[in-house]
C-alpha cells in the first residue's frame, strides 16, 4: 500500500459494501468502510471511517455524511 500511493486503498467490514455509481461510492450494509490515506512525506497511515449511507466522491475525495458525526453511535 505504501509503495503505490497512486491507488485508492479501501476496505469494508464483512457486512458492508461499496456501491459505486460513476464517480460516487455509497456505503451500504450494516458495518463500516474505510479509505486509507498517507500524508505527503509521512510514512504513517491514517484512514477515513464511513458509516452506512455515507458517500465518497472518488475523483475529488469529498466525503458526504449521511448523519452528522455527533449522531453516529460508535
């Protein structure tokens, strides 16, 4: 993953899926999904966590939350 910064690295829980339509991915199912990121000049890996209903614009990296962060139960 660190050797290929040109790739979008994603993951999802077993009960979750990425539904991609055009350039927008929506998280469906019961679990969480993730986009892994690396900061320029930093080898540490971070990730964005998505809940069901959240959308992610693949071309721009913009996140659209289905619910405000405060409403998400962890």
